[in-house]
C-alpha cells in the first residue's frame, strides 16, 4: 500500500485527476459506525413492534396521535352558537357526577365557590351571564376557559369527556336560583340577563 501512495489513477475529467489513496481511518470508522447505527436503528424502530430503546413503536405512536386527534375533535362543540341542540341533564345520577367534577380536580369550586356563589369567577347561580347560558355555550366556555382571566380550559386544564362536560354544565344549571349567601358582586356592564 505504501508504494501506491500518491499514485495517479489513469482517468481524467475536465483536467481533474485523482490519487488512489486509502481513505483516512477516522473517516472510514465514522462511516462504518453510521452503517452499524443505521442497521440497529432500522431494526429497533421499523422492525420491532416494541423497540428496545426510545419511544413506543411507530404503530403505537401513530395510534396515540389518532386517539388524541379523535379526543380533541370529540371535545369541540359541534357548531357555534346557541342553536346547537344540547339539552341539560336532569337525572340525579348525572347531576351527582357533575357535582363531583365541579368539586374535584378541575377546581371549579376554587374559583366559583362550592355553593357556586362566585369568588375569582362569577356567580353561577343567578340569571346573569357574561358568555351565554345555553348548555352549548357553557360547554364551550368550560372547554376553552378564559385563560387571560385565570380559568384554564376545563377549569384547571384536566380534560373532560363530552359526557362529563354536559354533566358539570347540567349541575351548574341545576343550581340556578339557589341564592347562596354573600355572592360575588354583579358587574352590570358585563353580566346580562339570559333567557
Ligand atoms: C382559576 C379560576 C377558575 C377556575 C378553576 C374555574 N373558573 Fe370558571 N371562570 C373564572 C373566571 C375568572 C370567569 C369569568 C370570565 C370573564 O369574566 O369573562 C369564569 C367564567 C366561567 C363561566 C362563564 C360565566 C358567565 O357568566 O358566562 C362558566 C360557565 C364557568 N366559569 C364554569 C367553570 C367550571 C365548570 C369550572 C370547572 C371545570 C370552572 N369554571 C373553573 C375562573 C375560574
């Protein structure tokens, strides 16, 4: 090999000629490493259904994204405005579930008070509303929240299913006219009577 060093190859293109030198060791080993890495990577992520390292497999990742998208689509109100035919639930079982959500980890009670009289958020028991009082509007309000004012989506951000949204909204509607003591003061500029 040493006598071949700086030996010119016979071909010539546009006046460019090349030596028949061996590739540098560091370059070759780097190249072999990328080949070995590629094979291991391809088997790990593309062939094994459960990869030995890293993320869940491609199929599982794809399925998780599809599930996420479906959940998001399901949680979006179907159409804007009060015309959506969403009817409040009135059965005791649903209202109890709604109360559990209201008093649970989504922290509705922390801002609207356990008796719904209002504190950080407005009183939810009177007929005065800022963002609408139909079940569809209220579901939308709980879904999106009012982040600049402190109410995150779903109250504190923990996702609720369509059914749970309707349960908590129905619970609020069931508390209409309960007149809790010392409710939060009304802001007549923003809170309007709702029919
Ligand atoms: C961190 C405080 C906070 C939490 C937690 C919170 N809210 Fe609110 N909420 C507010 C504030 C503040 C407003 C008023 C928005 C405005 O002034 O425009 C509001 C408004 C609302 C409204 C609209 C009221 C209207 O007059 O139109 C509804 C309905 C509501 N919240 C329900 C809920 C429910 C249900 C939960 C729990 C899932 C919840 N909130 C959790 C602070 C909160």
